[in-house]
C-alpha cells in the first residue's frame, strides 16, 4: 500500500474515533424509534399470520423465516431451516383445520435485532378419519417469543418458540402386576 493510502486510512480511522459516543438518552430514543417501527411491522404480520393459518397457506408462512430460521414447538424437536419449518406446518395442516389469534404484547428492537413477546389462542378441528393419532387440543391458549433479524432491510424470523398454558395430560394409570 502506498504512503498516501496508509495516510488516508489512518485519517479515516482517526475521524471515526473522534465521533461522539451515543449518550444513554440518545440510545433510548433510538431504541424506542426502532422498537415502534418493528411493532408496526409485527402488528401487520400478526394479522396476515392469522389469515395464513386459517387458509393453510404454508408457503406464505415460511417466507417470514430466515433461510436458517428455527421454529421450536413444545414437546417436540426444533424445525431448522425453511424446508423443515414448511414440512412441520404441512404435517399439521394435513391433520386438520386450525385457526389462531396471535396478539403481540411487547416488541423491542436494537439495530438489526428484535424480540417480540405475545399470546395466542387457537382452535383445531381434526380431519375425518384422523382418530387414533396424537392431535393438538381442540382449543388452546399460550404464549410465544420471536427473535427477529433485519436482513437487508427486511425483518425475518430467526427463532420462534411457543408453549401452551394448558396443563400436561395426566399419565395413564399404573398397571397392577
């Protein structure tokens, strides 16, 4: 590298070091602004999510996930990657009809990362002939947490985890010997 290039690089680094650090008040104002923008986005996604679930639109659902996004349902393994998330939803939709009401409660964003916390209410109606298979409960309420990443200006789901508020079913009675 030439001397002029080295001097230019050193000058740029020096100027970058001279920038005033963000004050706590400035940081809070920025986080509040970023969080409000993500909350607006999340509220729109929640409405579409509810409609996509009711219509069984798996392809629409998986567009929200990062390529290596992860869905972590209760009592089962995580689905990692869009293809696995799609397969998980397709399996669920093949068993019956689901409706859901997702309600975001809190959203915070800081730069390209965001967290959403909320609740859901869902109903499930099994398809005819599906008896004998393990099925979701006919109605459920629960909570969820979404870890969002802003990838090239688009918020995408990095991780989604949810759990039911229903108690676990009682174990079968012990057999007498």
